[in-house]
C-alpha cells in the first residue's frame, strides 16, 4: 500500500496485559490502564510502561471493574480532565478519583474529539441507545465514535460489590477497531463486526483459562464471527504470579503464537500481527476503500513506540 494514498491511519501499541494505546487520526485512547509494576498477586515482566504511554489522552476506556482492568493507582497517573468511558455502575468510583465518567451500557455510543488545549473545558455526555451520540468537545478536528458492545464476562469487582456489566468497545473513525476487554466466545459477536482490526485477549495469567476468557482456539473462532481484516492478540506475556514455575510462564508467552496458528486454519483471510509489550503496529486505509472491506494495510512494527524500548 502506498502511504501517500492513505485516507486514515491507526497505530496500536500493546502496552501490556489489556492496556492498549489506540491512536487513530489524531485521537489517543488508552484501554484498561495497568501502568505499575504489580497489581494484587501479579508482577510485571519487565519495567512499567513509560509515562509517555498515558500522556495527552483524549479518553480512557475501561472494559470492566476487575482489579487488573480497573486499577485505581494507575488511573491516578492520568490527567483528571481525561474522560473515562466505563460500564454503568462505576461512575461514583471514578468521580471519587476526580474523573468525568461516561457510564455506558451495551448499545450506547459517545463521540470523542481530539484533545483540547490545556485549560479548555472538556464536556462529557452520553447518548441513549436510540439517539444521536453527542460529542465530548475539544478543539481538535479529529473525532471518533465509541460504541459499547456486550462481553461474556463477569464485571463484578469483588464478591460483595454491586453489579456492573463487562463491555467491549468498537472505536470508529477513518478505520474501525474492536477492543474486546475480557470475554468468552458468544454467538452475538457476529453483530459486532465487521471491523477493520480486532484486539482480542488470547490468554491470561493463571495455569488455566476460565470459559469467560478467550484462549488461542476460541479467539481464533471469534475471528469467523467478527470478520476483521486484521487482529492484534493481547492479554498475554506481561503479568505473572511469581510463585508458579518458570516453565509455565514460558508456556504463557506462546499463547499468541498458538492463536496465530489456529487463526491461519480457521480464518486464513485475517492478518494476525503479534506484538510484544511495548511494540506498535500501524494500519492504514487506502483511498477509496470502505470500512470492513479489507482495504487495510501497512505492516510496520516498532519497538518501544510508547516512549522506550521494552525488554524482550
């Protein structure tokens, strides 16, 4: 693909675990921020992400309330003027941290503008499922639309907490990308696609993977429902419980490669790009190509694109 003929671009940086930096046409979004060295019993393999990964964000996307996806110390590292898109029921918690929450249910939509200059007020509001989505207003010309979609996963923060759903998100601008959060395989995934790029979890951090998580095989099966042009596998290789044998840790780092093999068999039309934590890949749409049409290319992969090179 000729970079000079592109009408839109999307850079995806796998920060680690479920934390992904999405940069689409000038809009910067960070998913499920986990920015410190440890959370609970889990310890990060390698150093924490550099501060550049969480600067100048236009919004944060939180898929559900589990401690490794809604990490309060990590959120405290982010500018409080940044809107946080999250499942309904998490607003009070986010307001206590000083954020403007945009609570959503499956089917809801919100529009996010490019970052407002320092000192500009950022408005946060949501649409009803049947109404047009309002904007979160900034001064940038770039704008993306975020749609909340279902996830087959428990969103409860702890056994005695009130319920809040788990969600995935489809971000649409010049390109479209589906961030699944944590989810198992469910038939209604076919209603999410087609999208240009799917960001799917393919592993976990323990010796077994519950049914409400995608693994290498079920994530490959999800591609047949989603029909993306490309996929970036995440939720592997970053966080480990330190007491388990090293051979198990090594096996977990093979999950995305096992996924790529199953994807080649079950959905050979989908391009799989495996990124190590800290790496970035860039997608672009050629002039005249339509969303979901497969007219997505550019295979550049950069190490440490969030600011520093991470260890292999």
